[in-house]
C-alpha cells in the first residue's frame, strides 16, 4: 500500500524558522531605548500616564511570550520531523535526491543536515521534504 505523505511532512527547516536570540535581545534593547527617550522628552507638566506605561510594558511582555511560543513550536516541528524520518526506516520511499533526480529505495538510516533529517537510501540521500510516497 502506498501512502502519500506530502501533507504530513513539515517542509520548513526548523533552523531557518527559529527566531534568533540576538533579534529578541535587539528588540528588547530598542524597546528600552524608546522608553528611556520617551521619559527624557516628556513634558514635566504633563507626565506620561501610568496606564500608558503599563500598557506598553504589557505589550512588550506579550511580544516576548509570542517569541517564546514560536521557538517552542519550531522545536516541536523539528522533533516531529525526526520522528517521521525514523519511522521511515525499513520502508520503501519514492522521491527525489538533492539534485532533483528520481529516487526509490528502502530507508536504511537517517542523518542530519542543518538540523533537518536526511534519509539514507543505500549510497544515496533524500531530504525528508522530497519524499512523495512511502510504502
């Protein structure tokens, strides 16, 4: 029985989707600089309303939590890809190799390239996202 798996494989590479720590740190620094500039330039006779400042801090906290959630989802996708790849060991797959040539064979093992599982088929390799069917 041949089962199409194109709708089961998470094609994006987790390493390319993961937000960088430097980017998150940069956003935090920019927010703090903006807040400091706002405080330095405010009119002393009309200070910033406390509720506005609390709302801005809440928005920043929400942004940080969304970045953390994204990081966790990307990690979960990576684990799912590894699980799918190891589940294919011993099964015959159809797809293309890295050069786009058709490839059919039994998966004998897996390796990793840039955090993405690569199927070992004899002496050839196939990216997990290149698999079109498994039997």
